[in-house]
């Protein structure tokens, strides 16, 4: 039997008693077309020149190719899912006071 725990609070998630929520996050570089509009690689566009340049650079460098794309997956309990949905980026919402230097 598989055992799950919340990736945020580390509490065990029991499959018969608790609801397990899966959060999937994809991070990838945006590609700009010639008109300046943001698009993804799945849209119809000619990227052969860009791919050729990337392949040439890969041959020149000894480092592995890293385009910055990542796929992340997290298991959350119901309480942590509610917190995540309210603030997915984890931005602190407290007021920032700006005091003068006198």
C-alpha cells in the first residue's frame, strides 16, 4: 500500500480518510514572436533558425543543455491546498511601511 504525506506540512495523508490533492507546476521560458507577442513552442511558428543556433551552441559547450524548463509535482493535504489556492506564489501580504530617515 502506498503511503502519502503532505509536501507542505509533512502530515501523513490517509487514502481512506483524507483527500490528497496533487499540484503540478510547469516552468518554461516564454518565446517571443517577431511581433513581440508571447507564445509557446506549441504554436505554429518557424523555430528552425533558433533550434539551429541552440544545437550549434550545444556542440561548442561542454556543459549540459538546460533551457530552464521544469515540471514539479506536489501532494497536499486539504488544509495546505486551501492555503496554496489563496496564495499560490507565497507572497507575503503584510503592509510595508516606509519611514523617513529623520
